């Protein structure tokens, strides 16, 4: 089982952010800490202390929590769940929060073995547009410190297709990121979320996205460059050196059971799915009812098929056609023969060794391809 813990606090709100995050307020943090420990205890009892193959603390900004608060969460995890040997333990961190070696040693002493650093850009002009809480100097310093500390893996998050970003600029950012010696890179195309300041800036014409040709170049040349540096693409947005693919993400895409704790977190266990409310007050109300007053959705057969197709086609490995046939009782290539032929003629998909997968150009337009394969 995969375990995800959501820490919903951030010091400030970034211009593009639509994640469940809220202002860091002491009272809310102490309510949250009490509840998340209670939730872990209750779920552990319900799940008979299931073993965990991955622990992921994400947010929000987990590293805004002081060490003592983070310790309380981690202690609760170890008290109520048993990590398997070699369990991956990822902590999402923001550069401005982990500039001191002492902080990093503290995280390492808790068992964290993988840091996912929210760099987003190494260009100060773009970081300003994103209204991040750090500059490129802090991001570089944090990445170097993490490398000096005792962590098995470092992952960097970057965003492409930002307003004002050029193809040359993006390639320079990637080259700079590679110099920081990460093991893993997540490169996300900017997703414009309605209601965000960035989205309003684009709508008003104050900011301008790179044109489509530039965006395509960023994705295709960027992926090609990373592969030439030894980072294999294993998912639409994820690249890793050999042996450093993220186990947590892989488990999620493979449809493993996952338990989420904390506001807004989603869980899927044994065919049942539920989601915690996002607001702390609603999360508190749920806690008062022992985390039982939730809508539990039993995943329908067609939902399971859609998720198998959607999640596995995100990966470079692709969809195992045997798995599909077993679940659906029908051959995928026969069912979608016309679509497959058209996509294949346009070099957007490939089929080999019993797997159907998207080519790099296919990954670039994955949303519209996946739509065609939904039940
Ligand atoms: S740090 Fe992450 S979660 Fe927090 S506001 Fe920025 S993008 Fe959103």
C-alpha cells in the first residue's frame, strides 16, 4: 500500500496554484496535527496495520512545518504502519525552507530518503511571474545542500511553457538543472487553472504564453536532451536516472491501493474510493465523527477499465494488452481498431511486446488521445 500525507499549508499563494493549500496559521496547524495523527491511527486499525511500500509527504508545503511538528506526523506513521524494507520515503520541500544542513539532517534522521524539491524554474524573471517564495540562488543552494546530505535521491520539479519563457531559455534551465546532479526530474507543462492570478494575467493580455510551436519544441527537445544526459522518460512528465524512478508514482499508475491522510487527500483501497474535505474546519468536523462520515464510492467496472487505460498510457511502458483483456473480456486492439490505426499512421502510438504506448509526440497530445479510449 502507498501512503500519502497532505500538509495543506503554504506561506504565500503562488500565482498559478490551484492545489489545496492555505495560509500558515498556528491555530490551524495545531488542529491539523492533532487530526492527521488521529486519522492515521483510525485508518491503521481499519486496515489492520497494512504494510506500506512508499510514504509520501506532500502539499502545500510540508517544509513550512517546524521540525517538531513534522516529527509528530512521522512518529504517527511509524507507530501505526510498518514500512517494508527499502520503503521509499519522499518529502516535498520548497527551496526557501531547507537552506540549512541541520534541517536536512533532521529530515534524514526521520527516515526520509528522497527529497522532491519544488524548483519550478531557474530563471528569476519566471519565478517572479509565478510568485514563488524563492529565487534561483536559493533553489541552487538547496539542491546542493541536499546532494551533500545523506539522501538516496533528489528530484527536481520544473515547469515549461511559462509566460515569457523561450525555447532557448528552457533548454538553458534544463542544462542548469542537470548540473545540480538530480536523480529524477519532473517537468510539467504549465496548466492554467481558472481563478488563479496567472490565468487572469493571460486572459487580460498582460502575460503571453509561448506559441504552440515553441511549446512543442520545449517538450520534444527537452525530453530528448534529458535522455541524452541519462534521464530516461518513464512517464509523460517524469524522467529518471536508471534505478531512480519514483516508486510512489509508479505504484499509483499501476493501480496499487493508496491511503491518503490530511485535508483534500484521496484514498483508493480495495475498490473503494473516498476524499477528505479540503477546508480545515470540514476536516475537523470529519475528525469529530472518527473519519467515518464520508462518501465511499465503490469503483464501477467501467471506471476500473478507464483508469487502467488512462494511468498506464501515461507511462512509457504503456498499456499491458493482456491486463486489459482480462479486465474487459475483450481485445483492446480489436475494440479500438480504427482509432489505433489512425493514431499509428500519425506516429502517435506504438505497439510492441504486448504493450500499447504513446510515442513522444503522442504524449504531447495525451489528453485528446486518452479521451478516445474512455468507456
Ligand atoms: S508552494 Fe505549491 S501548494 Fe503552495 S501555493 Fe505554491 S504551488 Fe501552491
